[in-house]
C-alpha cells in the first residue's frame, strides 16, 4: 500500500514539474495583435 501511495505522489510531482516546464517553454504564450482605437475627447 505504501508503494502505491509513493508512486502516486511521484506521478503528481512529475506532472507538476512537467506543467511548469511546459509553461516556461513558450508554448503557452497568447497570440498578440496591435489594437488601435480612436478616442474622442469632448472638451468644451
């Protein structure tokens, strides 16, 4: 029973490290685009 718990904990740790590594690799960067919106300033 102890081996199973240890195996599951190791899998969770490896999965977390894998997720952190994947997020730092650059594949999770959102697509960027330039947005220009005219702004009307009503000064009276």
